[in-house]
């Protein structure tokens, strides 16, 4: 039985189980990657899949370099794919058995592969491993879905459960620990069955069923559901002996170890009420978002809002942007869901108390909102604003359209910077998305 936390939302709709048949592969004809340093390639050069083309940047396809253009912070390298995905001959897989590898060798392999967190955490995985070594005694691989519609992690797990289990063993070896956990939403029967079969003889790996309520995948709830102990707000999960990685990060580590392939692709969900179903695509990093949307096929409604990420935490998306290593979902919503976009309506708190009821941190978001709105930052901090995990529920369910999450996020930034900041954020510009909120 999964740990059921107070607050949070159980979504009635928008979810699908995904599944191996549902995971499609999409290979664009051209893609663009950003590099901060000098590229190693020139226009017209041939490239292979996995080939380094700049410091920390690898080609996701085989083909040719079509263009190199100066861009803010570096250059944009456009590649033309030959559709073959021929692997770079210089890829170096780990030639030793796992038990013969030192933690340092594994961490360097992960660093060379350019693997970053592909879920909520987005920094260098090698740095994170080095940082928590000696402090963490359990490694948790999380497939706990975080937002409605977003099923990319479950689709990746269902397609490659053995890579997840073996990737976790690589993490355990790198950390020098013997306890591994795979967190899966309860009710995901197919995933649980596959993982149970693969781990039935393992004394090191256990499954942790998590609630289907949002935000069960949040670090504080995930750590509590395993340890039974409350993580202090803002504290590192290693304070309670845990380090958590996303399931797609785990698959990328497995691939780097076994084939030498760097992190060059990921699973992205394409969905929203403009489609009749949810799609999960394995796509090369650098794929244009508008091409990915077209690959999903015909829409049943005109999009009024396109989000990069889920409906609660996502940001408004530019369709001429590209898929990054951290892109989880591209969601398209119609006016039926987001309304007419009328921004003349003044946000107001009607004191309905819904945000208090659903806040998973047991805060009073309405009180914090009023403090910040009235310029009383210290009072907002005293009311617990810094404990907010930014789940977005209070804004999502507010009938008065009060931008509670957004104001709290601004306060947290001001607090972290130690200075004022009244710049507009992406979230501020996002129209409200309505939906079911029954628990
Ligand atoms: S949900 Fe909105 S209207 Fe209701 S109490 Fe919270 S801030 Fe006020
Ligand atoms: S965004 Fe913060 S205040 Fe709002 S419901 Fe989530 S944790 Fe509570």
C-alpha cells in the first residue's frame, strides 16, 4: 500500500498507461544543438551518432553538419540526418564487468557521456554522485509521475525495464551502497509486474509503490514514503541517506556503460486536449518542437496554449525551440481548457480555502499570497513561504485566478538573491488551466 499524503490532487483524466506499443521513435531530417564552446566540426563534415561535436555536445544522429551559426552564449550547430543512425566508431563501452569497475571509473564514464538529470533534477549526474558518495546509503530511481498527461517516464520504463534495473546496479556500484529502490506509481500494474519479475532474485533492489496523487514524485514525499522521515524544507535528500535519480537518467547511464552511447535522446510526451490520446516519442535531442508536434498527427482542436512541461509546472513553449535533455512533455490545450485568454480579469482571493485543503505542504497559500501581494515579504516567510515546493496546485485550483504559486516563486527568488526582482516570469504569462481536482 502506497504512502498517502495529505493534500495533493488525484487527477481523473489526462493519464494513460503508455506502453511499449505506444512508444514511438521519431527521427527528424534536421536538428539543432547549442554549444557554448568552439565546435569540433565544420560545415559539410560527416558525423556519426554519439560523436563529440563540441565540448559536452554529441551528435544524436549520423549525417552531415548543415550549418554553424553564432547564437547567444555560443553557437547553434544544425545537423542533417541521413536516417541511418550509424554509431560513432570511437564509442567506448565499459570493457570490464561491473564488479571490477571502481566508483571513479563509473563516475567518469557518466561524466564523459554528458548525462544530466532528466526529471526534476537537471544538473550533472557525475557531480551529484561525487557529491553524495559517503552520505547516501540508498539510491532511489523514480518513475513516480508528477503531473497529469506526462507519461514519458512510465513509457520509458515499460519499454526498457531491464535497462532500469541494470542502470540502478551501476548507480549502486558507483555509490558503493547495497540498497536500491525503484519507485513506481501504484496501479501501474504492467510496470510493477515487469520489475517484480526482473528483481525477484535481487537482495539489493526493492520496489516502492507510490501514490497516484500529485505530487507523489516530489522529493519530500518520495523520501518520506521510503524512510518514514520528514526531510527538512530545502534540505538535500542525502541528509536522510537518499539520492534520487529519474528513470530516464538511469536508462541513459545504462546505455553509456554498456554501449558507450552518450546522452543524445530521450522520451517526450506529446498530449493535451488538442489530441485524442497521449503519445510518447523517443526523440533525438535537438529535434524541433513543431516537428515533434506534427509527428503526433492530426489534432482534434485548435491549440490556444502550448506548454513545455506539465499543466501545473510547465512554461509557455516556443514551437521553434528544440527538445532538450530535460524536456519532459509538450502539451497543447484548446480554449475549452484554458478559456478565452482574457487577461483583464483581476485575480482575487474569495477565501474559498481550496488551496489550503490541497496544499501538500500544509501551508495556507491564500495567507501567503495576500502577504506577498501587500508587500509583506517577511510575514509571508513567517507563514512558511520558503517551505513551498512549487507544485503549482494552489494556482491550478484557484477559482479567483490568483497567481499564488507564481508570487511565492518570485518571493523565493528574491529571498535567494537577497535583492528585489519584479521581472515577469514565464509562469506569470501562463493562462490558467482548469481540470478535475477530486481526491
Ligand atoms: S484557492 Fe484562491 S480563492 Fe480560494 S482561498 Fe486559495 S487563493 Fe483564495
Ligand atoms: S505551490 Fe506551494 S503553496 Fe502552492 S500548493 Fe504547492 S506547496 Fe502549497
